[in-house]
């Protein structure tokens, strides 16, 4: 259900296209260190073992840096998009690459898999730990990405209405953008005040007949698969209605905040974006996609000039 502030509600669909949690994680991984994808050999079914995978696209005679010490992630997808994905055992999902034979294109992982990689199965190689660093940074980034949502408020108390009790994601009065009356909120702006009490946001001053339409900044973290969520996305295929660059830039700067030592290591030699560059990019994306404070001017009471004479 969308945001429910009364008997009627209306969701303002977020900007950007629907992307999956895996899409965002891959884009953040590209920005936070070495990242590439490769697939298990399809020609020799027995080439994958409990400790290694044979990946033709990584085969090379050149003395180049390989995937050693990078994390390998299995999501159960195949190089052939028409092939049905498989469920990867959670215990097989993440491994660190221990050694790499570039002549054969064989990747050797640090721990045995319960089930070796299937022919054509895709692996992702990345710098940050997939579950302990990359995903926390992505989720933190989604908590700082906002879209505008609105609903009708019916005041049932002279002391106001507790918005946080209805909407756990609304924790700051500054998230409330405007209150309007009229049909579907097409009327004039109404004066209101958002106050904080015991950690909750209370809205007062918009008690009008038929209810008022309130617009608020809502974090994308709370709107997953087209439904309310208190946990944020949890699965690779969970979808969010957010622009990919907006989400990725937020996850990138959160990675700098949460894991600075890992990020400084990735940015050494200017091979990855610095913290300053990541911050500027998120600011640019937020100016494009984040809700803007209304610029209209409204009065809290009717204003008129006194009559000084009659013509």
C-alpha cells in the first residue's frame, strides 16, 4: 500500500526507471574499486571444481593484474539471458580469489564451494566485501535518496496528528514539503507547523474540512517492489523506482563514510574517484532527482487593504 494518511491517499511515483538492488550494487562496485564480470566455461562442463572456475574471457598471456584478492560473487545468473537463473546456496555466494592462472583463465578461491559454478554461470569480481561493505553502503545510500510522496491528512485531535506513528520513515519535520487544501490538493497552500515530540513528528495547523493533502520527502529505502518497506531491499531482484546514477552516487559516498580505509586503498594512484569527487557527483545527482522545497508564497491569513473612502 502507498502512504496512508487518511481514508484517501495518492502516491507520487518516483523519478527514474525501476532498477534492481543487484543493478545498484554492480554500479557502486564499479565506482569503489576494480570490478568486472566473467562466466564459467560453457564448452567443458567438468572444468569447474569445488575450489576453482575456468573463465575463458580471463585467459591471457600478458602480465597484467588479475582478480587476486578480489571478492567473487555468484548471483545465479547466466551469460545467456534466456537461461533460467538458479538459486545459489547462500554459503556459496561469496568467495575471495586466492590465486589466478592467467594462462588457463582459472580462478582459484579461498574456500571450497558446496556446489561448483555451472557452465555459463556469471561471476562478479569486486573490491569491497559484498555483504559486509558493499550492501551496507548501498542501503545507507538509499536512505539518503528521496522522492516526493503525498497523502490526505484528517486531523482527529487538537494536538495534531502523529505522522511518525503512521509513517515510520518520517522522522524529521523538515521532510514535510507543503500542505494544500481543495480537491486532490489543488487548492492553496495551507499554514502548518511540524513539531517534534518523543522522537515523533506531529503535524498541527491544517485542520480543514475534508482533510488536507500533505507532501513529504520519502526515502527510496522505504518503497520497495512498489510497496511500503521498513527493511529496505533485501534480495538481488528487489526493485526500486529510482534513477541508477542517483542511487549509485549515494552508495559511493556512503562507502567513503563507512569504510574509508578500504576506499583510500582503492583510490590510491588516482585509479578511482576521490571522496571529494564522489561527494560532488552525489550533490549533482541530488539536485536533479531530490524533491525541491516549494518556492511559492502563501499567507497564513487573508490580507486586504483597508477602505479609505468611497468613490
